[in-house]
C-alpha cells in the first residue's frame, strides 16, 4: 500500500518493530527494498524510521537473523533507517 500512496509529498515511512500488545514486527527489509524501488521508479527519497521502543530490545535475541537496523542502506547509499 505504501508504494501506491507515496508521492512527492511523502516525507518518510515509519515501521513498528514490536507492537505493544502483540509484538508484531513490520518487515523493515521489505520497506527498504520498496524505498529503493520508488527511488529508481519515481525519484522519491523515502527515509525510514523504525519505532523499536517495544521490540528493539528483544528482537535481536528472538530473531538473530532479522535485518531491521543500521545494517540496511536505504536508497542504495549511506542512508540508514533511524531507530527510536
């Protein structure tokens, strides 16, 4: 849905890493790939913010192979997601 809705007025995308009640995780790696695609297709720069207030502490222990943090390079460059 983000890909269809993003335009020149979009200032960024937020992902949730561990919702408070269910612990569900947004696929940050997929959002990063989508951001790269939009950059190539529409020339949009979409920074990604990861709200990891609930899951950021436990995710590395529960899912050690999960890529969701500064390992990702958004836009194929030196841009990394911001993490809270």
